[in-house]
C-alpha cells in the first residue's frame, strides 16, 4: 500500500510540466498577445451581452435625431454618445450588435472550414498517392482564385445574404487547412509511435484521428486563429460590396456601405464601424502571433 | 532542373483544366435557367430563346458544351458580354492596363518601403524601432482596406483637397495612348498638366492597395533577416571587420531576399483581391471594378470570362515564382 502510494508520488514528481501551463508561460511573455487576448475577451463579452449592453435596439429610429454627431462635437447629445446614423439609429447600439455578427461569422466560418479542412487534410495525408493528388489539385484550383473574388462569385451563385457569404468564405479558407493538415500528417505518419500503434493493432481510423491528428494540432490552431480575423475582414468586405449581410443588419461592413454616401457630411458614421473591424481583427492577429510563438517553436518569429 | 520545370508544368495542366471547369460550371450553377438569366429582367420570347440556346450551345449535352467552351478558350473566345455586346476578352484587355498600372505602383511602393523597414527592424531587434515598425505592420496587415480608403478620402481629398476622389484622369484631358498606362500615355501626349493629373489620381489607390502587401513584405523581410543574421557567414563577415551596412545590406539581405521574393510573387492574388475593393471605391476603371459591376449587372458571361483570366494570371505567376524559387534553391528542386 505504502509502496504503491510512493510510486504514485514519484510519477507525479517526474511528470512533465503540463502542456497548458507551458503554453501559458510562453504566451504571457508576449505583451502584444496578452493585450490582444484582453481585447478579444472584451469583444466576446460585448457580443454575448449585446442586448443588455446596448441602450437601444439596433434598428430603433429616432426621427428627430438624424445624423447627430458624437457627444464631444458641437450638437452632440449624451443620449447618443457616438452619434446617430442617417436614419436616426444610435451608433453605439448598432456597433455593439455588430460585434455579435462579427463574432458569429468568425466562429461559424472557422469551425466549418477547420472541420472540413482537417478531415480532408488527414485523409489526403493517409490516402494512396492518386487520391492525394486529386485532393491537392482540387485545392490548388480553389486557391487559384483570389479569395475575395471567389467569395463574390459564390455569393452571386447562392444569392447575397450573410449566411451565403459565410459559406463562401468557409469554402475559400478551407484549402489552407487541408494543405497544413496534410503536411503535418505526412511528417508525423512515419514516426515510431505511429508504427507502434499500428503494431498494437490500432485501426486505420484510430491511427488517423486519435494517434496522429493530436500531434498535428499546433499549426492548425494557429491557422484557425488567423482565419478568424480573415473571416471577419472578408465578411465585412462582402457586406461593404453589398454581397454580404443586407441592410438594415447592423453588420460593420454593411454599416460602412450604408454610410458611404455621407462620408463628407458625417465622418462618424464611416469612422466607427471601420475602427471596430480594425481593432477586432488586430486583437485576433496579435493573439494569433502569440499563439504561434507559444505553440509552435519551429515557426517562432523570434 | 529541366525535370523540376517539367514536373511543375505537369501540375499546371490539370489545375488549368480544373479552373476552366470551375468557370464553365459557374453559369450552369446559377439558380434558374442560364439563358433567361443572361437575357436579364426584360424577359425573352420563345423564338429568341431557342435562337440564343442554339447560338450559345445550351441545347447540346453538357460535355459537348464544355468542349466547345474549351475550344473557344484556346482560340481566345471567351464569349460576348450580354450588356455591352462586345467580346469579353476585348473588354478585359481594354481595362487590364488600368489594373496593371495600379498594381505595379502598389507593389513597387510596398517593396520600396517594406524591405528597408524589415531590414531596419531586424537589425534593431527588440528595440523601440523594431517594436514600432512591427506594430505598424500588424495594423496594416489587419486593415480593412475599404475603410482605410474612405478615411484617406476624408482626410486628403475632402479635408485637405490634395488628391482627387475618383477616376484615373481629370476630365479636362482626353488621353488615349499606346500603352494603356495613363501616366506614360499622359507623358507621351505632351499635354501640359496631364501627367500631374494622372499621378495625383494614382496616389490614394496606390497607398490603399499597397497597404497589406507592404505589411506582409515588412514582416517577412524581418523574419528572414533575423534568420540569416544568425548564420555563420554573417558572423564571419562581421568578424572580418566589414562595415555593418555592408554586412547587413550585402551579405545578409541578399540571402534573406529569397523568401521575400516568393512572398512578393505570391501576393499577386492579394493584389487582385485588393483591386476589387480599391477600384470600386475610387471608381478606377480596371478589371476589379469591372468584375463587381458585371456581377451586379448580371453580366454573367463577363464574370465567367474574367474569373477564368484572373485565375490563369494567378496560376502563371505562382508557377513562375515556383520555378524561379527552384532555380535559386536546389533543396526545393531536388525534393
């Protein structure tokens, strides 16, 4: 009994430091990454609690207060701290609700693109040569089209809406995951632990997804983080071109498109939605850089 | 080397056919009947419908249609725009110089600022200058360029009145020249002030389009330089007592440039995607704006043709970069 407990004690003492703690220690070294994470957390909270936080519903119109400037400008009202848009809607409320859309877009697009990209990538990595070649050529074809153009054309086929824009962006982002996963799988596939698992009788699927895949996750996680920002940017660009979320949706890119004609009269309707996009994307990219440095020492920018 | 080039060319061929298949599929994937779509919202009589169907080959089986389409491509026939009734290829070629001119200016600006910025950041690694530059680069990399363009217009066009808001040339001038590059044609035309007008129209779109490639190039140059600066031959050069500028500029940068050149080549796709937004905002009469307009006008023949040409341009550039990279780097070539 005492033998057993001392043996456990020894294993604990010798246990390697937990990978999560290791990761956190490396991550928090990077001030920018931590800052990005804080901003991202704020953005997340705003997105979740948007209905509570926003003073008005995003589509509430105040017809006596069209294009009210922000509070620090002449004519600003405390009622509308960042002013109102041409239809008399409160900018703050719309921007807060916009966070919801952006976060939702990022989350759904990245989940879909990562899931399909990783599954196809693992299959390509293990597939016989001919199947691997076919899969990779298909990915090459998708990547031959500039992403925004491909997304535009897909939306033209599917019809302009937020959902279709998301589908299009996911399709455009997914080949990157396929390439990344395949490359990682191929370099892991011939390692000893895989052979060991095979000798121990593990089935093909188990080897693919339980043995090999977890060891390929680092670059995939980094790519997912960076794709989150690409998804937000591309969705905003599609919204701006009128091919994404449709008015009166308070999506940041769509808000910019609606505000465009007032650019000379009311700088605030143009400035704030774009600033929100920039800050969110910047925060995610900072975090992504930190993730990469912490998770993947090989890719470290040093 | 020849084997390497051939193998790259061999992967080019299936991708090319795949791309033609995608652009072929585009019109057929649109919801609804392609001919009714092509005819637009006015509707169409039955005789005209049959005539169009026969003319466009839509009465043939799908595989025949595809072969006709392919045969057309190899003869430079990408169909006729339904809105302007002109051949799609002619339309594209008429607008392409505008995009090319803008892209060349943008990539030049990105290289001229991005590479020195990356080198300076790497040499001053960890110092204030490095951090400031890399923060700026990350902001540039995260920039929604359509918003950036609007901000620049607010400040420089409407605020300070320094630059025009849109277009390529002031309406006072009529320039039609041999090159299609407005700056060069303006110079050749000899009209006073035309060149200045062309340049002033170029400034803001160039800055906007250069922003993201500039950020990517600066970041890539910095990390490539950092890698090279740790190499033995750089240390040796330094130990020999060579001037820092010579070591950094000559020994290190030359070797760090290989990945940077790759990134520059691969940013053609980014440029063309950026051109869609930049040209739309500045009413720049290039292919990016043309594609967006065509989508809105439901000119699907034009969209189909543009899609194909743009993809082929991207593919050719990527292939060239790939081969050049293999030519410089034997490790890649012999893999």
